């Protein structure tokens, strides 16, 4: 998960990646305060976990989209040769299903990612 906070010195974003369900799970892994170094001003400071928030990881989402697009192309190329140009009017339905399945998987995974980000940000530690 992509987690970010603001540098206390220069106010630039500090981004780091950790795998955690929520702040409590992250606190068990690294403690209630995390030491981060700003890449902009090179200052190191301790930040409370309530000062950090999860954000959508656009690299993950773009990679996922690329994989799903590749899966669609592979499905069309492998199954498409069996469909061919026929007089069967269900060919259009078959092609729609081939395109819809990877897209539905993509929507489900992005929804799950969005939900995880929202759950992380909803929980606070004391």
C-alpha cells in the first residue's frame, strides 16, 4: 500500500510503501511512530501513524490495467480463431463476453484496492 505524509520541515510529500490492513496492523509491525527521511530536504523526523494516510497506488492500477488489456488481447487471439467469420449470430455475444470478463476482474480489483485505502484511513491509533 502506498502511504504518504507531509514533511514537517519543507511540507513536501513523503511516500513509503508498507503492507498493512490498517494503522493498528502497521503499528504492530513498525510501532506507533515511524522514522521517515524527506527526499526533498534530507531531514529525518518521527511521524505518528495518525499523521500518515493511504493513497491510491497509480502504478499498481496502471499495471493491473495493462495486464487486463493483455489478457483481453490474448483471449481474443486464442479464442477468436475458433470464432472466425461464421453465420452464427452469437459470435458478437462471445466477443462481448471475452472483452467483459477481464474488464470485470479489473473493476473488482480496483474496487478492492479503493476499499483497502479507505479502511486504512478510517482507523486511528491512540
